[in-house]
C-alpha cells in the first residue's frame, strides 16, 4: 500500500504543471480578474503572529460551531482546525487549533488568517474567489520547503512554486501547504489535479502561507502557524478543518 501511495504521489508531482494553474480554489490560469496572481487583493488586515496556547481547556464542543457543522465532525476526530471567518463577504479570519483529550477539547494555538477575497460560500464554484463552508478531512501536506517535521504524508517538491506571472507577494504562498479535502482524492499529494466532483466545483483548496491579503479560495496562515500545524496534525487523530464565516458556522 505504501508503495502504491508513493507511486501516486510521484505521478502527481510529475503532472504538477497542470495543477498550480488551478490551485488555491481553481482560479483560471492562476490569475484574478485584475490580471494579478492569487491573493493580490488589497485592503485586508495582514496575518499576525501566533498567539500561542490559550487557557481555554476541557470544552464540551468547538466554540461558535452550531449543530449543523458539529454533526459533520467525525466521532473519531481528535484534532480540529477551526477557521472563523469575520463575515460572509470578508477575507479576514482567525484559525484556531483544538485537540480533544480525556476531559474535552483544548485550544492549542491561534493565528490571524485570510480566506477567499470575496468571503465564503456554501456552494463553491471555480473562480468565485470564495472559500467553501464545511467540514473537511486533512490527510496530506507538502510544499516547496523541506518537511519541517510533519506527521501527515509530506510531498517536498519545487513543483509547488507559483507561476512567475503571479504577484511577487505570493512567491512563498506554497512553501508549506496542507490540502483541504474539498473535491480532491485523499491520500494523494496536494499536487494531484483529480477533481471527483468535476472541474466546475473548483479544487486545490489548501491551508498555506499568508501574504497579507485574501486568496482565491484557500485559507492562509503565517509561517509560524503553518509550521505549528504541520508538526501537530496527526493522522492517528483524524484531523479535520471546520471552516466558514461566523454566521454559517453558528447555524
């Protein structure tokens, strides 16, 4: 099985030239309507440093997540990355890592973040510049930079490098990434271009490094946050991301 997975990853890396043009939410050609690369929108709050651990411990449920999404968190999941979008049309968000212990959910870290530059949607489509609302497993990681100690399978490849025509401030976006299992095949490299629900539903939605503004659909986190998440997320804990604006999350 491990050999088969390795073969799939190698094939995906070889096909990477087809991937990044549809990466981070499937933006056509990697460009926005203004001809700039992913995340070139202006005016959003820059991502801040990690706030570190919190005194919030032994929680019965993930805060601010209502029954609709809470019911979609698998019973076996003991790690949740919660993405709290500021508003349905906002690119500003906060990412919080929670881990479940014998006494409940404990908050392990928090970082300022960004989501799709046009906000959030419960019906994501390619090129809408909105992040999909939902609960999605986190099974695969990778990046331009060497593995920083990830527990998830990690694909180290220069193929993650954004195209040269993208905005300069996005050049390091994919130094570290964690694939969000929206319209993708889990257990494969984040570079795998397969879209089980079809290309129109978008894909290539990742957690990746922040450049200080909104994305095409991904969630961006400061480098310190990405390193912390990569070192913490453990397949044995069945990690998932719960993501959306506050109104959708609370439903």
